[in-house]
C-alpha cells in the first residue's frame, strides 16, 4: 500500500483523511490531491460517489491511496462505515464538490456514503467546489455556501479559468497545491497564534550599471517555505523578498531588490515582530558607484570599487527587544559548525540555521536542504536532507520551544 511509502515524520503523519470525490469533470484532479496527501504522511481513505465513478476509476485510487476506495454504504462488513469513518477521521476533504453534495451537506440529507459520512463527523471539513459559472453563481448554491461557512466548514473557492465544454469563467477547481495547503492549514496546531513573524527571502542584487549586477544563487524557496509554515501555524506574517513565488494572500509581502532596500524594509517592520528570520542572502558588498550608462567593453576593463553593506542581522541583534527571537542563516562551504557558532556570537542571534551548500541537493535553488540549527543556549538540532517545507517546520519547532520557554505564561493574543 502507498501508506508504507509515506514519510514517518511528514506534516500529516498519523492523520486519517477521508477524501470524498463527487461527479464533476474536475474529479481527475482529486487523484493528484490524494497522491500529495499520502506523500505528506496522511492515511487517505477515498470515498467515490456513483457519479464520481463515471469520471475516474476506483483502480487509480486503489493504487495511490492508503486503502481501497469506498463506494457504497453497504459494501463493507461494517454495517455503519460512515459513522466509523466520520468518527476516526482527522479531516474530510470533498474534492471536487458538486452543487448536489453542497445541497445534501447543507440540509443533512444522508443520500449516500459520502453525504452520510459528512454528517457523522466532528472533524474539520474542507469543501472544494467546482462547477460551471452559472451554477456557482446561482443563489441556491451561494446560499448553501454561506450556510456551510457559517457552520465552520472550510471552503476552498473555485478559481477563474477553463471549464468543461470549452467554456471559461469562475468555477474551476482550485489547484491541488491550494487544496493540500488548506488541508495542512486545517490540521496544523496554531502555536504561533497572535505572534508576528518577519521573514526575508531571496538574494539581493547590487547594480553595477543599468544591465549588470552583483548577485548570488539564492532562489528564495527556503524563505517562502518558512513564511508558509508560519502562516499555517497562525502567525501574522510579513515576507520581505527579492523574488516572486506563489504564496498565500494572508501573507503581507514586500518586494525589494538591493541590500539597502532590504535593510530599510526590515527596519520598518522589525519592531512589531516577535520572531525575525533572516533567510535572505544579503550582499555583503556593493559597488561604490553605479554607472548611469551601460559600461562598454570598448572602453577597457572597468575597475569596480566595492563597499560594505549594512549587516542587517547584526544590527537587529544589537537592537533586539525583550522576548524577540532572532534567527539567521549561514550558507557555508567549509567549517560549518565553527562558522555558525561564530555568527551566533557576532550577530547576536538566538539561532543560526547552517547548511553546507557544497553538499549535493543542499541549499541554493534546490527544493531540498539539510541543516543544523545552532542555538545561543548551546543547543544543536540536526535536520537531514528533506524538502524545504520540512526544514521550515523544524525551524519553527525550535523557535516555538524557545518562545514557550521565554514567555511562560503565554502572552495574550493581540
Ligand atoms: N546578513 C545580513 N546582512 C548582510 C549579510 C548577511 O543580515 N549584509 C544575514 C543573512 O541574512 C544571514 C546571516 O546574516 O541570516 C549570515 O549571512 P552570511 O552571508 O552567511 O554571513 P556573513 O556575515 O557574510 O559572514 P561571512 O562573510 O563570514 O560568511
């Protein structure tokens, strides 16, 4: 079974998720949602309605889910499969959700295994509607959505885009990424609720002339993963980034290019932050002068004089307010432990997340990373090679422990 392949420490490890699939054309996308949930460690039980079976085959789910899909109230030896599944699930996801299931769920009509399970659970329910624009906008559907929202059901709204039959408009199922993110959000403990988190991401660029710059290989992916994790854990997040990657609209994103702009923007937001994570690769040097016109090689090889930029992390370390947690990154190619320890002291950080960027698949531009988190309290936490979202989780586990230790009793949420 695919469950054996699930990472034992994935963010959804140990979670049981019922994936309800109804008969919309978008049903084929639920296969990708199923696969991603299993990859994150969840035990996924699919329930396919009769109409869904017209769109997708149960064999596909048998191969990808954690157990064979259920299709009827009466196929199991268990006489009450809906109650069992409802009771023992950590979350139910309906993807795609047709107008019919919205109506049944709203009225409590127990017409089949899926609608019966939906009303037999107290677990969070995430509903992902998909239908034609006219149907989505119909007052009856909107009325059902409003009632479900008021009951605490999480709705992942449909997006604009191509629909079945060559039409286009609002009603297209949200992307598998968005849906899985909503599930993760619903199942993540909000241990950063009421906290403000400031994160920087990406590499700065220092202009030489209008077409050239001094830069580095940072993609910003680790900083973005940190921002997404902080957001899932309930923090108010500001992300100051040099790159533009997809991110939740809940995150306040500021875009900058140079080290000076990043310094100014960080300074503006730092006071309000309970946690600051400098994941950006900030240039240490910039050209003293920026040529107004493109430097022409016919004029000979230019001599470019550099000057130091402000060390933002070190400045934050000097101004650190009581209770604020300051985290820096250290991308090293040798003497990782020694360099990280020295950065902890020099920059006044509480933690340095160090990686050896000369190792394969680690750091810049990769989707994976391997780090050691050095604490000013002498702690070290090693996190072996894994996805950057997993690294982000490990970083925040460390931050939250430090936060809890330094703020007992917990500060009230603001
Ligand atoms: N950093 C910063 N401002 C700078 C340079 C770096 O805030 N001008 C931050 C980075 O965001 C990172 C940490 O400092 O969190 C470590 O950056 P790194 O470039 O590895 O350290 P350096 O201070 O440049 O030290 P070294 O030259 O010895 O590697």
